[in-house]
C-alpha cells in the first residue's frame, strides 16, 4: 500500500505541469528521480518478511485500484491547494480545513451503524489514545509542514519528499523488530537522501 500511495509523486508532478505550468530544472529532475527510486527500493525491500498486517485480504485488483485512487486524490489535493497558498492563505488555516473536513467524514463513517464499518477491536482508552496521537503527528503536524513546503516548492518535489516516511522508518523497524533491513533497503535510503540533497542544492 505504501508503494501505491507513493505514486502520488509522479501524479502531482504531471498535474503540476499540466495545470500550474510547473517545470523542474534538470538538476531537480535528477534529484526527484533519485529520491523516488530510493523510495521504491526502501518500500519494496524494507523488510525481510511480510508482516501479518501487510497481507492482502480480498481482491488484489480492488486494493491496487483503491491505492492508486488514494495517490491520485492526494496529488489532486496538492494541486488544488497550491493557488490558494500562493495567494496568501496561511498553511495552518489550510491544514485546519483539510484535516477538519477529513475528520468529519471519518467520524460519520465511524458512527454509521452499518456492519461493514463495525470494528472488531474494543474501544479502550489505550486504543483511542493510540489512534489520536499518530493522527495528530501524522496529519496535523505533517500536513501543516507539507503545506508550508508546497508554498515554496513545486508540487512534484513536495510529493516526493513527503512520501519518504518508509526511508525514515528503516532504523525504527530495526530497533522494534531487532532484524536489520536488507542492504538494498539501505541503498534505497542513501539514494533518497542523495536525491533530496540534489533537490535542495538546485
């Protein structure tokens, strides 16, 4: 799924070129290519074995379709926000509207009395806190910083850099599992960091 969602980077670059007239210098294009290639390596070879939560349940075609839809939706969201940010909209205000709207939709789904939306996990205080904390860090803080970056950089560059969580996760996986990621995953991380350096140097 991470691999599919990371496809928002090329979609954002294409949409930015078509609708916003964004174009990258050859150096930045090389940096984006290296960073995206490193990201793919880190995702594909980041773990030696598949965790039970990564197992595909149901139709693989549906999973791929939903993952690509999520990637395209993310790219469209970035492109739609760029003109507003350039016009002077505060990124924190845009973050509040973006995450608040998403929270409203998710709340409606969570409270919907349909069997498909019923969670098998008991809602203990620990479970609720475990859902709120990563939501705050991953969506409010991360999205806010992403929008600050989007105001200054092309959408394709921002999408690539904001998709590099799997690279950052490599040492965390090592610490939590005790199993070091494969050499190919570290090579992907090096390529991603090198690509990011080339982007900022350009």
